[in-house]
């Protein structure tokens, strides 16, 4: 039988066309992924978790849902069944393409004159998620081939699991877990029948069926799916009626971790690339408790112009940050102020640096019983003079170091700084992690009183060195990081002695009283601080296990109305330690076994005898005072003019007549005999038993001179010059 040439050429063309179509299809097929359940990709935004691996952030900026993925076996099985029935009822029968459904969809679309049905299988939808193509007949043809190849490489369960975790919903959500949180703020296993059906229906048109934007649009397709379930006996008549009668209860998902500043700190530091989640040390429960506590305190102090607060809690066992909290009264009125992180914001620390200055003094030879003069003090600052005074404007004369530190007195702290040296103090504070950028000439002795700027983070971190027997260890916010390396700053004896003083209620009674809030039930080293003009109120402390810091103030630098650290911040500190100590077996603070206990006189600091009121005191090795040992301030100091200071510049007051203006020439001795006073080499006065002379002001450049004389009685009384001091100055 001879084949007609027409059929022969037609068959040849069909074979050739089929070959070309097969080649073109093969050329356009996408490479299959190595795995469907997890896609290797570059993480665009990592999720932050707390120490219990609870989310502190939820991000939808990644290409895939990598944070809210559930294995198929952990999903409600009825929810999985509803998706299969709604999207691909022959899922387990076909091999990627449901040809019967495609044919039925083609007939239905032709009759309707428009596309009313797609008939894509779940596998084809997965292909479309993996490899988006422009919608066309050619794309549908290729999707079929890719679906076939996908099912040959992966199991039905793997494909279904990927689909349910990655199927797109509105508002950048992917997967059923994120959708359940978006619309109902609940987990999958708590959803009712209507809510599960809604998740299955919304994937058809995520924007048009968005429950938040179009709550009524879903009612018809939801009831159609419920009717199909009833017809196939998947649900009962009562269940069906319930889907009609019970409206969907929508909720907006809100993540109330109050840890936005902490999260920004984490994102601002280098983190491992392609790590989906960052496991941090934060305790969400403690974070919430601390936030509520700060908000409550701000509400109590609202009338005193206190608008912001911050707190930092650290676990001393591993330097883990447990709470990093910012609170504000202006969250609605001034939201830009809530963006500022008061934990890392540099502020003047007030008296909170004094323990470190006294620690250096102890390391240099002073003891807790060393007497320090607490009296008015005026020192040169640049071309002027600065008068130091105590917070209460009271002075107590010679005081033991324990009492000077415990009562946070200013003039003894300045004298301790002069003993230590500003250069040594500044170098040590920097070793403790404080970012003090200026030089010693900028800070001067005022560094002891907090004229620099440090953050709450730096301050708490430095105090942990005292808790760690003088070893400085950086704080950490990452669970998986190695234990921070340590370096010695103080000896265990010095650091534990300072902690002992800061935890001694008796050492505070002069300024704070014996029933102070600073008397904690568990031994706790506590220090408060208040910056100039009440701009900042601080309270920092540590016990056997935790270190806590609290700050109150205003980020716009406005002053509070006489709110000090002892009034405003310490109450929060006390409440936080009470929370931390709950259900714990508490311990006392570490006290070095190398410290020696001895009885000293309360008034002199010398070894006690039967004639003095005594108390016990701890001493470093080889620092026990002798019975007649000189005290700080008793060692003869070189004579110098305290006023005027070198190159002092004075200005006359035009409102006061010249004949009534005077300036006090003063030397640095409290007990003196005869003093002769000279201006420009000319004798102007002689005083007996006083260390100052009121000199009438005269404009011009001058130099002042003071001479101390001692009277020696012989047959003829004579006077002998002991010391002299000369200082240039100017009156404008």
C-alpha cells in the first residue's frame, strides 16, 4: 500500500514539530531544587529570639517563610484535608498534572467566555512559587512538565509541606502559620472549623479575600467549601450550621516584647551570615515585668517632669543581658523620643563613678578607716575657681573612707581623686569599658563627681567588674557566643572591700538615714547618682548573682524637678532585685579571705583602745593602721595658695562700688599661726590663726604671696619664716 505524499509529509512535519516542541520544552525547564522543605538562600532579615527561643521580632522581608515553618505531621490534619479538597482533590492520584481537571476547566471557561477556573494542581502551584513565569499557555505547558519532574524527585508529603508553609497570603505573609497569626492571632491547633476553612479559601485570591480589608468577600466561597465538606461527609450538619452562624473573630497580631531598642542593638552588631535566627540572652518575662515597673514609676513621677526611664539587668554567672528596657510617658505624643535608646545614650553619671575612684585609693594605700577631710573645697578650673560642695550642703569634718563613700560625699571624693591622680582614674575607667573620649585637662578632679558622660550599659558593665573580684568581662547578648574574655582591673581584696562598703547600711546613715530604701533584705552593693541640676537620676547595684542599673530623666536634656537617684531610681532597683531573688537560694557578697578584720576608733580610724567608741573594719594585708599613724589630710602638705589659683582671671562687678569689692586670699592650711600677705611684693596684711585675708580688689595684673611665720621666744622675740607661696593672677 502506497502512502499518499500529503500524509507522508504531514506525519514528518508532526514528528519534526513534536521534536522541536520537546527540545524547546527541555531547554526552558527550570532546574529542580536540591530540597523542597528547606531552600538554601541568603537571609535578608534575621529573626531575633529570646533565651527561651520566643520571637522578639517578626519579619516578612525574606523571599521565603523561614521563621514560621511547621512539619506536615505537626499541622492539624483536618486543615491539610480541607486544603487538598479546596485546591486539588485528586492530589494523591495524579503525577503533577490533573488532566481531567484541566479538561473540565477548559470546557467551563469556553462556556463562560472567560477564565473562571484554573485547575492548577498543588504541585503546579509549588512550581509557580519556585519559578514564577508570565501567565501564558506556554508557561502552563512548562509548569506541567516541571510538576511532573518535581513529583518524580520529591514525595507528595514533602511537596504538600512546602506548599502549606510557603503559599502566599496578603500583607507579605507566607504559609498557614503566618496567616493564622495575621488574622486570628493564634496558633493552628487552636483554630475552629470556620477559621481553618478561611485559610484554605483565601489562597485563591489573597488580596480580594483579605479578611482585614474585605471581611464579607469570603463568606460565599467559605460556605461553598463547607457545603462540599458536608456532601463528602467530612463534617456534620451541626458543623456546617456553625460555619454559617458563627462569624469569624478577627484579631490583629501584636508583638509586645517592648524590646525594640535591644533588637536594634542586635541588628547593629555583626551577626553570622545566612543564620535564620539569632538566639539572644533576653528574658521576655523579666523584660515585660521591668517595662511595667518603669512605666508605673514614670506615672508616679509625672508631676516632676520625668518622662523617660531605662533599666539593664545582667546575670553575673555568664554576663548575659536579661533585660534591656526603655520606657517613656510620651509614646503617643512624641514617638521620636521612644526611638532613642537610653541604655546606650551617654549621660552624666553623677556619683556613680566614686566607687572606682575609692577602689584606686585603696589599691594605692588608703584603707576603709583612712580619715578624709569633709570640708568646703575650692579648686582652680582653667582660669577660674570652682567650689565643691556636698549634695546636702552639710560637712562632717574628718571621716573614715567607709563613711565618705557610703554617704556619697563630694569633697572627700575630690580629695580621693587628687590622691589617685586624674590620669590614673581616667585610664582605669576606660579599662572598665567607659567611652570617655576627652583628656585629663577636660575632666580634672570633677571626673570623680561625674562630669564625663557614660551610658547605662557602660556603667552596669563596669560595676560587674567589682562583682567579679576585679575582673572586667564584657556583657553579652548572644546565647551561642563564647564566654567573654576577662582582664584584671582591681584585686579581689579591693573590689570585695568596695562592695562591702556599698552594701553597709550603717555607712550611709549621715546622708540617707538608717531606715533608707538602700537597706536591702539580701546583701546588695548599691550606689546612687544624680547629675547636675537633676538632669539624671541613677541607681546601680549587684548581689551574689545579678547586676542591675536604672536611669530616670529626659532624653531632650531637660531637668527633672529635684528627683535624685535615691528618690527616683532606687525604688525600681529595689523592686527588680526583689523579683530576681524570688524562689532563689540567696548568698552574701564575696569577701576576700585575705582581708583582715580589726577594731578601730570611729572618730580617728586608728586601732581601737578602751577610751574610744569602736567598730570593726576590714583591711588589706599590711595596711593595718598603727596607733599613731597619720591620716589622710594630716600629712603636712606643701604650702600653696588655694585662692587665687594660678593665672586666675577675676572680673569686677559693675553693680558694686569698687571700695566694697574684696577677694579672699586663702592658703591650703586649716590650722595656722601667723600669715603675712603680699601683693606684687608689697606687704598688705598679717593675720593670726586664720588661713585667709579679704584683699580690696585692684584692677591689673598682680601676683599674690603668703608667708607662714612661727614665733620663737628668746630674750628678744624673733620671727622665723617657715614657708611661702606665690601665684600670679589678674583683675579685669
